[in-house]
């Protein structure tokens, strides 16, 4: 796991996870505090890369949603854990 667990957590894993959540889930809040926390523990370059990765994933998700790409049946359980049902999405 990134922030805890076995194998050992990544250095700055808690800060990385907090920034990823701020950028992808808590999008109504300013992620500046989480970004600065990651900068303080891992450096400016690591924070910049983390933001870039999150932005790429968000862009790809929006693109796939926009073209109506189907969700494989194997991933429906994971989708439910994330709070939505692919079979209920308008296509």
C-alpha cells in the first residue's frame, strides 16, 4: 500500500495519497495544503509528477466516459466499490 500496510509504505506515502484524493475525489476543495505537504516531504519534482499522473488519469476517465466506453464486466464489482453502477450509466 502507498501509505501503510505490508509491504512497507512508500516514503511520503500518506502525503501522496492525500494529494491524490484531493485531486480526484475531494474536488470541491483547494488541494494546495496537500500539495505543499507532499512538497515538504518529497520535494517539488515529486509533487509535480504526482499532479501530472492524477491529471492524466482524470483526463483519460473523462475521455472514456465521453465516448461511452463500456466497463468490462470483471470491473463492475470495483465500480460498485467506487460508488457507481456501470450498467446504470446512460449510453
